[in-house]
């Protein structure tokens, strides 16, 4: 028995709404050609929310065909930049109108606190869409003076058909990060949701159509990475692939994209250092350090999960960090008003984190707090603090992607910079000190795409986001993201040079 294309659902907070479950292709929800589906689970109760259609190669082909046709259609390719801006602004208005629905969907599908989903994630999507709407008519080339015999200028043109693969930790927000700059620059898109959290992006498809985007400009598909994701990354008629997720999967996608030398943007894993000097404001360092690892259940690629504390304040910092975590990190149902930390997204992720905790214990790290499951139902884990962690321990080297922090002490600035840089990752870093000369000096020397001084993970849609080493290629957000979705064409005009 096949699924309908939309289902009536009632969320745990009592919200009743209509959830699309089809593949959004050419402005319509359609069934997967082979009828395949996948289930999405509410991680707080380990219960099935619904099933959605799962795309495979034939469905990816159909989505790419729709995106290519839209890219070549004057209704999009020749549209006035102001009209692109207006459509994006309209979409932002619709997201704002349906904030409660979208926030509910992400809390239900992902397990994050509803207050965070609605007031932070959805709010950023609204602002991000309006930000990039403002860029749509400001994509400037330039003239290049090479003498009176030639006029030389550049055009910044869209890359073309873009495949975008988003992760499960910020389902709607990551869709916004990908769609904003790609639409502002005139590309067409096939957005593949994470198989664990497909619902909010599918709902967004309705809003894209309601906003008035031409058919095929944005296509949204659910499906498994090994089938739909692989087909998209290796498709001959896709000009660009943008991916956010694990480093291992990013490597696979990069290889697949080589089939036609696709333009690529990769935002992958991290094991980001957080350096706390003795001259820091300790109370602020504790609060920001907690947010930097425990926010979003620790499921943040840029989480500052390795904390290095100068030895003279080491034990004091640990004591305060433990107290702050105990006070603030309330583990609860995502729709509870007191919830700070919801469940991990899946049982697979829950089991992986639990294994890392056991490994940390067995390798000799000091367990300061946490480490246990919360309750008997749902994928809840206590916020976990390890101290006296050596750099060669597994929990110090590998990305855990959960509410687990590792803390160790250091003696000198030179030492801690070397240790901070001793990772295959290079996504982000934090530095806490009241000495701004020291702060800027360390920020310049740390191998990371982003450095926060006296804060952690307070990213902003106008500031570039991305890493170095095995943390990715290219940048998202800000005007830097526009470069990822445009290509430069040089035009030479002969003004009288005889051959």
C-alpha cells in the first residue's frame, strides 16, 4: 500500500498540521518511482512520526531534469534581480508566518528543544533569507584597465544546477544556509534532506511554491545517502555539489563529484579547541564554554569540544563548569519549557556516544560528571565532562558529536597552540583572555577557519563559516558564500587593436 503525498499529523504539543511526504519536484509533490519509503523517528519517545518517500537514482534524474529545465528557462534565467529578491523576501515572510509549525516539526523530528527550534533556528532562516534577498541585485563584476585598446570586464554568473546535501543536526537552518546564496545568485537546486530529519525541508517546499518560485528552481528530495545522495553527487548534469556532514562522507562525495569535475563546497567534521587562559573572565569563560559544547545536544560540527585550561585555574574552572552544567543542562522532553538538552537524534548516534564515554573511562580520563543514560525511553544522555584528558586519547582526537567535553591543562601559550593544532580537523576555535594582544596573536596562529574570542559558537549569517584541513573546502554564509555559487567570466573587447 503506497503512501499518500501528504498526511495529517498531531505533534506532541498538540499542533495539528498537514505534512508533505512526497518528493518535491517541479513544484509538485510526487511519489518515488519505485514506491520506496523511509521512516522518521521521534527520538524522545523512539516512536515513528511518519514515513516519507525515498528517492533513488530515477527520482534524482527527474529532479535534475527539472532543475536544468528551470535554469535554462527565461522565467528564471532572465528574471530581473529585483524579482529574485522579492521572491526570497516573500519566502522569508512565509517562514515567519509558519514559525510555530516549522519549529514544532524540527523539535519533533530532531529532538531539539522547541524554544531553540522556533526562536533561534527558524528566526535565523528568516533573517538569512532576507539578508540574501538583499544581495540578489548587488552581484557586481568589474572593469579592468589594461589600456585604451581594450575594454575588459567580468561577469559573475550562476554556477548552474546545484546539488545540496544537508545534515540532520539543524534540518531547517541548514536548508536555509544552502538555499539563500544559491537562489540569490540565480542557480537552480536539488536539495537532499538528511534521512533522519526530512520533515521541515519538505514542508518548506509548500512555502517555496506559495512564494511564487518558478517550477524546478528548488527541488527537495528525501532518501538515503548511499542511493539518493550518491546519485546526486555523481550526476553528470549537476554543476555543483554542496555538502554538510561528516568528513568521511565528504570524502566520498568529493570522489563522486570528480566524475565531471563539479564545483564543490564541503563543510565537514571538527574537534575544535577552546583555550582558556588564567587572565580570562572565568565566569564568562565557563558559560560560553558550556554553550560551545553542550548546545544542540552537542550535535554541532563547530562545537568547542576540547577545552585547554591554564594550570593555575584548572581545578577551579572544572568545578565551576560542573556546577554550571548541573544548573543549566536540564535534560527533558523537547516540548518542555525547562528543556535545555533534548535526546540525541537517533539510536545509532546515542550508541556511538555511549561507546565513546566507555572508551574515555577505559583509557583513564577522569569522569567529572555525567556519562549515563537518562530515563528508560528516548535517546537521552547526561551531559558528560571528562578531565585530565591526554592528547592521544580517543575522546581527545575523534569527533563525538554529542554532549561530551574533554578538559586538560596547559602551562604556556606556545604549548597550547601546538596542542590545539595537533588535529586533523580545523573548523573552529575559541580563545578566552582579557589580554587582547594575546587573543589576536593566538587567533592568528590557531589552524581554524573560524576563531571566537571570549565567546563560542555565536555564528552569524553575515560572517563566513567553514574550515581548513579535513574540516572542509570553501565557505558558507556572508558574501563569501556568493562566491561559492557564482563563476567569473572575463570579457575582452577589442577597441581597435589590429592583428
